[in-house]
C-alpha cells in the first residue's frame, strides 16, 4: 500500500534553472512507495518526488530516491523535478523530455516476507534520450509511463557510481539487488554538473561497472559581464589619488545547492535559491614618481598582493566555493540528495593567466623607466569578491586578488610612442635578479616603496 506523508511547502518557488528548453526546479514533497518493513534486510525506504500541481505544475521526477533510514522525509529532503520549457528557437533538437517507452524489471521482493510487495524497474528511454534513475513500484506491475521522464541526451553528462545505499541481503528475496548513489564527474571551468537525487542499481551485490542510468544534468554557470574600469591616465604632475572608482564587472550566479550556508537546506531553498558571487575591479596606485632630471632613470616599487591563503581557506570553509578548482570537497548528506561538481570560469577567477595564484602571495616587484622631465604612475588592477544571498546580505567576508598581469603604467606628459619599458617580478626584493642588476648598475638609484592599502 502506498502512503503519502504531507508536508508544508515553501510559500514561493524558485525561478527554475533553464537548460535550453528544460526547466529544473526542486521539491520537498514526496510519496513513500515502499520500505523494508517486515524483511530482515537493512532499513531503506523508496520515495517518489511528487510536487504539488499548484506549486510546480507540469513537473515530473527523473526517478525515485532511496533513503537508508525510516521516518518521514517530507519538508526535509530535497530532490530535482523537471518540466518542458519553451523552445529557445532551435526546433531541430526536439523536446527536452520524453516518457519512457517501457520498463525493464531489475528486482522484485518475492520471498522476502515484506509487508507489501515491491519491484524496481529501469525506464527504457526512446532514441536520443536517457534515463537518470530507477523506479520503484509497490506491486509487481510495471510503473506508469507517466511516472518519470527521460532527458534529451545533449542536456546530460555521463556520471559515476558512488556509494552503496542499500542491498537486499537478508531479505529472503529470490532475486538479488543493490542500490547505488550517483555522483557527477569533475566539472570543467565554467560548468556545473548535478544529479537529481536518483539512484542506479545492479542485479547483484557488486558495484555496477557501466550502469545505463548514471547521468548528471549539465549547465554553464551563468555569468553576467560588464565593462572593466577605465585605465587611469596622468593629466598633470600632481600625485594622483590612491584609489580609482570600483566597478562590479562580473557576477557568477550559483544555485542554492552549490553554496553552503548556515541554515537548513529547505530554508536555504526558500530564502535564497540563488547566490551572486560578485567580482569588483578597481585600479590602485602602486607608486608615483616625478623625474626632474635630464636622464631616464628606473624606479622600483614593492607591494604585497591582497590575496591571502588564510582568507581563501576561510571563504571556502564557510561557503564551500573554491576559486582554484572544482568543488565540493566532501559529498553532501542524504538531505541534500543533489550531488554536484562546480568550477568557476577561469577568466572570472584570474586563474587563466595569473602567475601568482591564489595559494601563494609573494611580494610583487615593479620596475618602471621614468623618462627625463616626466611624471610616472604605476597602477595595479585589484579584484575583490563577495558572495551575497538573494536579499543582498553577505554570506562571509570579501576576498581580494592581484597579480603581475594587471599592471598599468601612465606618464605625463604623454608620449606618442609607447610608454617606457615596465618590468615586474613576484620574487622578494632580495632575490629579484632584475632588482639586483639595477642596484649593481646604479648604486645611487633612489628607490620608492609604496604599499597598496
């Protein structure tokens, strides 16, 4: 007998994730299909995501979920549901979703002594579509073709079999079966892969090698890009201000399940279904020098990059977001049935060209050639990142980044030709070959050392 446990739904639903013509949302409402009550097997319960029609009309599950504990999960566990969206214009791809054409029996509990009958089935997808999970029934009949949906193959990526959820050892059933969780592969830069919370299985107790239902949904992390700040230019011999105007230049939008926050997942889904990771850029004056002599002379400044490994570790620990590699580092609990792998775009995090990196922050040495009777100013482009909830509040403190690829030199009066050569180094002053050569060649060279605030 199927039982249904009621739960209070959130008062509003999140804006769906849109992948081409596929709409993805989340539900906290489930229908219990079967559990191991009456058997000698370990405890497990199989549930079907059943979003209320008035809350998420037209949404379907991609498979059932298996929870290795008893008790009501409604309002606590969260799973993916999907529906067909409007075509973005390319009708050649077809619908994002399709009903399965049939079901293949994977297991039934005959001989187990369970209070109710049960069977587990694999949806057979039509050509060009894949099934993302198995389906449970509380009898020996095939599930309805409307029980789940299959997804168009170009919207998914092959996933991996992860941990054992349950097997029927000790149940007394004539057939053998084991249920396994699914985890996505490591995301490429700019991508986010996530599973709907479904499970795959094997008709034995061993881990399946090539399961036909192990897939993850794939999406690109939405990135809003605006114009970078204009590079400053000297307009006279007066020393310029230390800070130029700051611009929010890029915003990466992360769904709730990719961010750790200090609330229950269901509350997080309700209050902040999306988070904005904002990058703010501005130019900071490294140093200014006016050369009143009749000779070109080199000027040297030493500054400390603003990135701090300790701050980065703290940011990662409090949010799970990583700037240098894909995350998460640990798997979510069964409350967060959606497992994911996300990796920020390299041009967003400066990891495509920066030589310093986020983990190492040696002092940066900048050497500029000041032409005779010229004023020279050297700037460094500084980036700061903050993670905000939907209501605009910060999740944790900001972190900053600078490197030697974003140095800007300006002089007054300006020359028609290019500015004098500029040299940078990330070694310490004592170990910088350029600095030593200059010092040896010009022992009376005046040195100006400014620190970025």
